[in-house]
C-alpha cells in the first residue's frame, strides 16, 4: 500500500470508529455538539501523530517484552501535556470535554496504531498514519455530532475555543418546534451511531462484491 | 449508611457507566456475544476496578500529594492499572483456563477499558473518603456487569433473528443498546 492509500484508508475502509469500533467511548459521549467533536478530534489527532512519531523513533531501542508499558507512558505524558495546555488556553472546551481528555490515554485507537503501525514503520510514515487516522476519527465524530446537534437543537453552532466567539450559527427556526431533545442523551447517541455503522458496513462491502464479480 | 446505599443505587442504575457515560464500550460490544463470557468479563472488571482503585487511592494521597506532584496522576494511575491487569490475567489463566480462553484478547484490553481509569480518577476528583471510595469502586463496575449481562442475553436472541445484511452484528446490537439506554433513563429520579 502506498502512502496516499494508507492516508485515505482511515476515512472509510479502515475508519477507526465505524469500521473497527475503536475509540467508541469518547465518540459516543462527546458527539453532542460540533464544537466538542472538533475539539476532541483535533486533540486526538495531535496526540496520535506525536505518539506515533515518538514511538516510531524509539522502536529500535524498545525491548519487545516491555513495549506496551513504554507506549502507555509516552501516550500518558503527551495527554497530560495537552490537558494542561487546554486548561490554560481553552477553558470552556476543557470544561465541556471534562474527564474525556484524560481518558484519551485509554483510547484504543492510539495504542492500537502504536502497536500495529508505528512500531514497524519509519517516522514519516507513522506521522502520516497518525494524521490520517486522527482525521478519520475527527470525521466520524463530526458526522455523528452533525446529526445529533441538529436533531436536538434544530441548529448548528461553531465557536472559537480560544475566546468563545460564535464563528458560525445556522439555525432553521421553523423546525424549532420539532426538535427531539432525546438525541442529546445517550439513547440518541446509540441510535445515530447504529445508523452510521450500518451505512459504513454497506460502503465497506461494496468494493468487495465488485472484485468478486470480476474474479468470476 | 443510607447515603452510601443511595450512592450505590445511583451508580448502578441511574448513572450507569455504560448507558449514560459510555465507558467500557469496547468490551460492551466485544464480549457480549455469549452470556458466560459476559459474566466472566464483568466479574474480572469488578476485581480490577476494586484493586486498582484501592492502590491508586493510597498512592495519590500517600505519595503524590505529599510530594506535591499531582500532575503525575495520569501516568501513575495508568501504570498501576496496566500492571494490575497483567496480574489478574495470570491469576485467571491459572485458575480458570476456560474463562481465560473465552475472554481472549479482551482480558489485556481491560487496561484500555476507560472505566478503570475513570473510576480511579473519579475517586480523587470527588474527594471521596475511604469507605465512599470502596462503595463507589464496587457499585460502578456492578452496574457494568448488570448491563453487560442483560445486553448479552439480548444479543443471543438477536443472533437468531432475521436482520437485514447491513444491520447484522454490531449495528442492530447498538439499536438494542439505544432502547436499553431509554429504558434505564426511566430510573432517573429514583434516589
């Protein structure tokens, strides 16, 4: 697989959330608004890219037996750093995401990529893989929160995390009486996610069917 | 006493860790295909959360606070949890090889079960005393076991049901989870 294919794989074919069912806890819990989704997605992308690069850089001097603890320490240090930076510069987003920022440590995507990709490939490839996978994750969060925020509030809002100014606000006021607040609760999260998972299952199986036909 | 009891009820039913907080989704979808492995996983998680919470509680108040390095919390906690899971794995392997086999990959993955880290952190941020900490770290995974068990029973029935191809497996299970979350939201206001 060349670099470009590898980069794109994270969006549909190997989409970490809908395809591989990784990192679900945060994907379901913080996908209530677009703001949270963007903040969380970029956070994970940043940490994933950095951890992939560091782990790839030290892959030759890491003893095989203790590689998992080493990975975890690298990831935990990065997450602690990002957490403190966010508390200082984006207090509102930090308050919204809450405990989920520190729980990025145990996000399966990051440890999974470290084990499956960064421990075997060069720094540049690992960085690209981190960005691709991270954006794939962000993309899935955006999809879920796009649906959930609209169904729950009949509008979309994006704010600047540094100074809390509203950048974009799209509201369809005539739909206001029909909004379904259930979608901001966990039931809505599970339902939205189930629909997307089914959709991605269809998308994923399509190329496989084509190949089968050609083979015949 | 009554306070502790209502705290436990709230943790098991009202603020259920899976259905309202979404922690531990990976084992929730991964090991819920069979009732027996779901129960095994639930019990293992209770054991790990209890053990890890007690160790991290003393480590935090005994070492980190005294030395004034609370910012090392995350790194310390995750290392304690990782080694404790390793220990549990060896324990189960020795005493119940069958359970060890059926849990498979998900046993080492308890390390990355957010529930464990969440409970350890929650005990610190809520400023719980020792007894409260014990009650919290028992009742939260008990809620996990309860929901995992109910969910695995539903999935065993779902397997035989006739579902459209795209919805087979996880998607239809997630719809079931959504309905379960709706049912559990009825518990709100119980305490």
